[in-house]
């Protein structure tokens, strides 16, 4: 737009704006005339963050803001563009707008802004089920992010959020789980609505349970987002995660009835029982003192509720997954375990470890007393 027409255009938009927002347009014109780009950007961000500004965003961005777009912080330019894009009713229109915005900021000096805009475009492509195009955008964005020494948290957050959405749509649960947790690490949970918190906690819980490569839920169990399930119809899911963590087959028996509420859990019921059986095995090994981890197949069968003739396969599975380290004596039908994968402990497990430490302390004192008793002559010499 011709600079001579900017004041008249702002006046027209001001007259269309709600009364409580009209004062912003006076600031827009004042800062624009004085070329105070930082101050102008700040007041524009404040205006765009007001929900009542919605009807003016597209017109304001498409004419006024574009007239000085190269003079302001490009990351903030994209942030303003994302707000404006929300006013388009059709996804194709939004995609066209965001693709154009990404191309505009695709310069060596503003690659962070380019990533921010291209990831937003990838999000629209996901909604349109253009999965291959979305994946290409996300892979390109990731390669750029990997080249940065540092970048604004909002850029990383947007990437991890959309990347997680992609993997969720493709049912790649382990990748979804990792990216969703990284997204949560980049944001303030208070910025999410209670419904969003519950939805993300639910999706993360399901992904952790049904993934065939996630056997340690520690990061999720310690995350406050899981508490959003308390007092909801899905509170049982949180209890199920903790039951898996401690290999609690009794709790599994009580909670199993709820799994029919989720089609994916119901479909994976057999796999989930195998998974908690592995958790029960590792818990059994963990509870035993380090010098007494040679477990007969009958002992393992009793603690895991698995048929004795299937114990060897169960232990081999745990060894192959890195949950345990040790050997199997097929002749003696004994599993000798010398290492258990570390994991988050609940209070019952911590109490058990406390008991083992007390036993160890007592045995060390006993050994010390015995050495002192039989070696008196040596100490005297």
C-alpha cells in the first residue's frame, strides 16, 4: 500500500473497531510516522492478543503491517501473521497465507522465523491430511533447528507440538511420546486449558502403554500434567501407569475392566499383559538383594503369573529389551540377574530399598566386628 494512504486506511479500520480498541490506531499511526518500529511492534502484538481485534487482523496485516514488514523483528512478524491466519475460515486459505508468510521470511538472517512459519503451515497440512508434505516441512525445520546454537523457546515449542501431532496421527507412539514431552518442557502448563491438559495427559498415557519400545515411564510419572487426570473419568489411566511402573499384577486385575473404554487399549490387551509381566519380572529382581538374584523359573512364574514353560522366553525378552542383564541356566532352570534398569520408584518401592540398605548396613557392621575379633593380634602388631 502507498504510504500516503496509510493514515486514511488506519482511520477506516479504527472506525470499524470496537470502541475500547480504537485508541490503539492512534498509537499505530503515531509510531509509524515516527518510524519507532520496536514500539509499533509491541503495541501491535498487544492489539492482536486481544480477542476483540479478530475482525481487523487480516486487513491490518495485509496492508499496514506488510508496508514495514522488513523493518521489524521477523519472529514477531510471524507471530502477528499466525494471529491473523486464525481469522481465515477455510484451511486452504490459511495454508496459502502461512506458506506466503514463510516464503517472505525465508532469509539467512531470519531462519528462526522461517521455521516458526513453516511449522505452522505443516500443522495445516496435517489437518488436510497432506502427511507427506507436512513431514517434509518438519524435517526441513528440524535440520535448521539443529544448526542453531540457541533459538527462542516459542520456536522449539511450536516444532515439538506439530511434530508430536504428526506422529500421533500416524500412530508412531514412541516418537509421539518423546516429542509431546519435549513440547511440554518448552511451555508453561498454566497456558493450557484444563481440557487441553487432560487430553494431552490421556494421549501421553495411551502412547506410553501401547508403545513396544517404552518400558520406563519415569518422565511421565513425574510430570505434573498427569495430575490433570485426577477426579476425571480417566483417573484409572494414571493408576494403570503406576501399576505398570511397579509391576503390580493385582492392580492390573482391578484396572483391566476399564481398558474397554479405549479401543486401542482393548486391541492391545494381550501385548499389555506381556508388558506388565515384564514389569513384574523386573520388579521381582529389583526387590531381591544383589547377592541373591539367582531366581528359579518357579519363583519367576509365581511372581509374574506366567506359565513356568514360558519363563525362559519372558526372561530372554527382558534381556533383549535391556530391562535386565544376566544369564539363563537352561539346565538348572535358573535366571541369574546382575543388573536391573533404573526407574522411578513410588513410596512402597523406596521403603523396600530402605530396608535393603539397612540390611546391607547391618551386614557390613557384622563383617567389621568379625574382622576386628579375629584380627586382634594383627591390629596390635
